[in-house]
C-alpha cells in the first residue's frame, strides 16, 4: 500500500442495489475513492446513504450526473439501463465506471463506447474478476516470462447463481438474464486478460435444464486466440456441485463459505412465486440489510489454470501457484486493503495519473461480443468468428 497522501476520487453511485452492496465493503476502506453522492429510486436507500456518507442523494441519474461535487460515477444499475445512464453521465463530462456487463446488446455497447469517446471521458468496465489480486499477479508473472507465452487455459466454476433470489427479467435471456451476461462475462474477462492475445472465434454449448427458470444456467465454451492458443470455459449455476470446495472453501467474495450453502440457496426460494422472490431480492439492497466487512481473502471466480511451454499457473483463493521444472512455488496475494481495491486504484490512476486500465469500454464491448458468440454458437452448433476484438 502506498504511503503517499492521496486525493481520493469523489465518486457518485447510480444504483444502491446488490451490485453496489458487493463493492461497498471495499469502498469503505480504500483511500483512493470517497463516496459523495448517490442516485436511487428508493427513499430508504438514499436516506441510508446520507446517514453513512453525507453528501447528496438524488432520485435520478440526471441529478447525479449534474452534481458539481461528483467527479466520476459508478453505474451499478440493472444491465438494461446501462446505456441510458452512461450516455447521461458522459454528456455531463463525468468519467464512468460501469458494472459488468457493459450492456446487454452489442448495439448499446457500441453506442456507449462512442459516447464516451465523443465526450473525451474515460469509460471503465468493472467490477470484474480480472481485477482480482490473484488474476493481476498471474498476469504479471506471465508478462515476466515465467511460463512463456500462454498456450492453453482452463477455467471452471460451479455455483448456486440461478437459485439466488431473482427478479423476473433476470430469468429472461433477452433482458440479460441467466448465467451468460452476469457470469460468463467474468470468465471471459479473466481469460482474455491472462492470455494477452486477441480472441478469434468461439465454439460453445449452453444448458437450460429447469423449466421454472427458463434461461441459460450452464455453458461450455472453447475460445481460440491469435497465435494458436485456446481456452476452455465451463460454468454451472444449478446449485449442485460447489467448486469452492477446490478453492479452500472460500467463496467468490473472499469469505469462508458455510457448508451445504447451495442446498440452503435452493431452500430459500422454494415455493416462492415471482412477486415474493423479487421482493426477497429487493430486501438485499443498501439500507435494507447490512453490508459485510471487507473480506480477508481476495475474490475469485473458481479454479483457473494457465499453461505455457515453461510452466503452469494455478490461481487459488489466496494467490498463484507456479509449477515448472524446478517444482512448485506459491505467490500469496492478500487483499490490500480490500478485495476490490484494484478497481478503486484503477479509477484513481485513470483520473489522477492518466493511466487507464486495460478494462476500458472497448474491452467490455469485446467481452460482451464473446457472450453473444457463445449464445450464437450454442444455437447454430457452429464456430462463431469474432469481429470486435481489435480495440
């Protein structure tokens, strides 16, 4: 952690729902940002924000974007609102950190990237798991030549995602529901970052196995990269096997995980109708429940192995394991000071040091294209060529 005196970014937040709640523990302790304003439709959430952070609270993103005390905006609203909210903020000259995915449609993502470019303000895509400390450390080890040029990667994750409380649109693929837009985007983001090469095509299959939750709950994808490298991605959100058992029983957000948590997730929504389930999700927003303290471990997105001619890197819940001809060596990566601190530092470096991160709006657009390619390949059973990976 740097000892320099920081001038934190004055950050406004659009949306105080679940996305904001996941990043809030890091915002509270990281010195690179200071929350100064919010926009949210629920008066209870706005009141809770003012009680904790002071500043100002708005009932519209337009009001937040025009707030003179707001230096940049974190957009944590539902996927389908991202385009309108980004365009509003950049029109007011505000740099934007927009939660993944960048958008639902490629047309909206194209428009967002254009709007930020026209306004000449930064657009950063995140939080996303390429910011995780182990992923950042693995990328540095790759850049240092420890395994040579990456040739192959494996990423897989088995979670309870589909059975967490959902609003109806979150179970509708056309509205950004299912595991592709919210979960595949994480794996794609990590793998592209680690491989360090342009993706060229995608072959994939998806699974819809529960008629009561009629959207994609699983997928397998093979991504080819320039230079002949490839990556295999597998994900299931059907709440059976829990791959965190292979991550030291540490959950995605960096906390020790309770045993049999997948069964508990299913049990919580059993017998609920859509209205009651949506209300349960609404009760998880800021001002309704307590956000946990910053986790003692980095965040992760399941087991990941990257292979090169000189060795293999295995990403764990606490760091990176390098295996090469000399044996195994572990590189610990503690959260410093919190799991999502790299996102805060990226925003700070972009605004204070004009050093934008890899995860720009164009980067988010390229990852979103792969999401759509997975859906297209699963539908046609053919490889899908990629055309938006050059930025």
